[in-house]
C-alpha cells in the first residue's frame, strides 16, 4: 500500500481498535512506527498548541518547562495523561483537544519530530 490508501488503512485500523475498546495507548503502540502524514499533522498541532511553552520544534533549554525531546517514547499513557489532565504548571487540554489531536501530537513528540520512527 502506498500514499493515501495506506494512511486511510492505518486510520481505519486505529479507529477499529478504539471502537473495539482498546485504550489510546494500545492502539497507538500497536503501530510499528508513526505515519509521516500523522507526524506532519502532529507538527502543525504542536506549533498551534504547545510551541509557545515547549519551544519551536521542541527545542528549549529544559530549565523551566519539560524538554519534550527527552520524553520516553515508550510511555504514551504518560503523554496522554499529561496533555489531557495537565501536570505541574501545564494546564489540562481535556476541553481544548480531541483524542485524535492528542494522538497526532504523540506522533510528533513520540517520533522526536519525525527524526525517529
């Protein structure tokens, strides 16, 4: 599969997993790697939602806010919980972002901005 067909297939698999009661984490972790289209959409969402605090392209000193380049790539549940419920000085985005937007943010952060699969 290539192009849009592969993206549609991957999206359908994620939707089916979520509809079947799978958690956000298991549906996302089931992917062997992030789709380039998801990373790109996650980058757009990141710059719309997160960059003002976490830095352009996740680049910041890590002294006042968490350096997302160091976020454990195997801890999607922690990421989802932090974004959804907030943590420390970070506000909750539960009412501002959909689960799909959070999943796209994870594709961007979890792939280190597209630098790692």
